[in-house]
């Protein structure tokens, strides 16, 4: 019997393991067709129709099957949306989530112009970019249509008051 050095034995074992791993990998590739893939989450091989499409992926599909993806999305749907909203607000207006909630508290939990509490948006000065407060969509659009011009707004108030006086007299 021949005596071998530990380094030679280690080299021989690495070659055998590499061969075994290659055969295993090739078997996996042969078993997987171009019309199926293995989900990285649950480990089950599904047809590609079980995966959402993803243009940036090498095979054009998500790495998780639809079932695993839907379970993941169901775990935190609203928080994900809120997180995106506040990232967008920070990038656009320069205020954090905490500052947004501080504005909301300062306004009593509603639009700065009316009692609406749903779907509040950040109102800002288009000249300076400074955040003025939170408004509902209607009030925000109204100010936008008046071009933030207080003279036009005063004229509109006078116009409405005149028409109300005429209605009362009739």
C-alpha cells in the first residue's frame, strides 16, 4: 500500500467533490426545463406560468412563485405603501414622516382649509418650495386653480357673497 501526504489526499477529495457537485448540478439542469423553475422561497419547481414576469431577471420571471409572492405581499401591504409614500414626500418636499405627522397634529388632524381628514397632501409654495401645510385634494386643487393669488381668491369670495345676497333678496 502507498502512503500519501495529507495535501495529496485533500487534493484528491476536492476533485471528487467537484465531480460529484458538477454531476448534481447537471442533473438539476437536465431536470429543469425552460418552461419551469424552482421557487427560491418554497423550493418547489413550478411551470413559468406560476411566476410573475420581471424584465430585469435573467429568465424574465420573479424568483418566487406567485403563491409565495402573494403571501409575502399580504403580510404587510399597507406599511409598504406608506413607506413608499413617505419616501416620495421626503424626496419631493424634504419633510420626514415625523414632520408630516407633526403638521397633521398642528392642524388638528384635518385639512388646513376644511374639516376633511382623508387623503391629505402636502401643500407648498411654488415660488419658494416651502411646505405650508396639509390639504385635502379639493382644497389643494382649488388653491392651484387660483394660482395662489389672494386677490383672485378675494374676488371669488366677493363674487360668491354677491350671488348669495341676490338669492336671499329674491
